[in-house]
C-alpha cells in the first residue's frame, strides 16, 4: 500500500509541473506618447525557453497604426535609430529591448486606451501576445 501511495504522489507531482511557454515576456514598459507626439516606445525582456532560436519579424497592435523594430547605435559619436528586420532570441537565452539599444517604436495611436496589446509574429505566424499598461508618469 505504501508503494502505491508513493507512486501516486510522484505521478501527481510530475503531472502538475507546467512546461514553460516557449517565449515569455517580462519587465514590459510601454511609454505614453508625449503631448503633441504620435510615437511611443516599448521595452521588455523576451526569454526563449525552447530548444530552437525564435525569430520575430514583426509586431502589431490594435492601439497603434504601426509598430516597428528599432535599434539605437552610436556612429562617430552620434546616436542613430534605425529599423531592423528581425529579432532573434537563441534557445535558452533572453533578449532585452531597452533604451539606447533594441526597442519597439509604436506609431500613431488609433484609440485612447490605458492598455496596449502587442502581437509578436514570425511572418504571419503568431509567436506571443503581450498585454500591458502604459508606464505611469512621463520619461
């Protein structure tokens, strides 16, 4: 009887462990557009829990006409921001989108809202959806 109870306990523990999602977002910050401006920015960490590289080629949002992947670089002492084609998150690694580096540019708000929903895609294939509140306060 004791062996059966222990076996059931181990089986229950094994079944209750959830497998993490392949891609997880954390530390999400979406800035509000400044008065008179039509752009805001998005910063977050993307953790790849899978055994393969995850590629993000575009991001969409119902709250903005356009979301672009951007990167800020310093060239000859001058800060430049450019659109990039994709984000790649190697297996088991975390990519951090941050001020002064890779980030999201959210352009032309389509509605007044307290929240933003971002869909991360590889081509037309959904990879992750992130819902977040706007950052409180002004940068």
